[in-house]
C-alpha cells in the first residue's frame, strides 16, 4: 500500500516536471521565434492550427471510443499557443521600443535643425542614445527634409518621411 502510494506520488511529480518542462520549452521557442523572420511566425501559426485540428479529431474519436488520447495533441496545442503568445508579446515590445527611440530621434533632429538651420548629414551628429545603428537615415540634397526607417519584423520596414509626417510600412 505504501509502495503503491509512493509510486503514484512519483508519477505525479514526473508529470508535473514534464509539463513544466514543456511550458518552459514553449516560452524559449517563443523567444527564439520573436527574433526570427515573420515567416517563422507564420509557420508556427500553421503548426498551431494543425495541432488544433488534430486535437479536435482525436477528441471526437476519444468520445466515441472512450479513451483519453486527446490530452497529448492538446498539450502540444497549448505549448505552441504559449510559444506564439510569447513571440507576439516580444515582437510588440520590440516594435514599441523602436518607435519610442524614433520619436526621441525626431526630437533631437528638430533641435538640431532649429540650431543649425538644416538636418544633419547622419544620425551621428545628434544624440541618438546608441539607436543610430537600428535606423536608416537620409536627407534630401538641401537637408530640409529627412526619412528615417527601421526593420520591425525581419521582413517589413517602417519608413517615416518628415514632409508627410507619416509612417509607411513596406514589405
């Protein structure tokens, strides 16, 4: 009786450790995917849909046959969903950080133009807090207007034009 109870306790501990490991791995996959090209996120989304479909099919089959096999693809679906959620949150955070840095660069460029009468040739002339390597900057020949761009998801690029004062997203 005591041996059976100890075995059941070890089985629960092993199950908890396995599920914890799966969720930790999912978060790490999400972190990895957040730094990859957008097509990796699309692939992850397709895998999630595949696991969802598999979970539904096996779930319906399990209801008919009265088995509990649905839990395995269900855990896979949950893990991939967690990875995708982590990836989306990190990408949004990264884009927001770059947007705030761009706004600071706009302020610095405005101060520079107010003091010198035209925009600088490069971002090195202003205090860009080390973000100048993340952005591409260019001016027209008279240095009266500028454009600033950055890559925000590994594929698409956001471009700001000082004349229109709008961001444009280009794939």
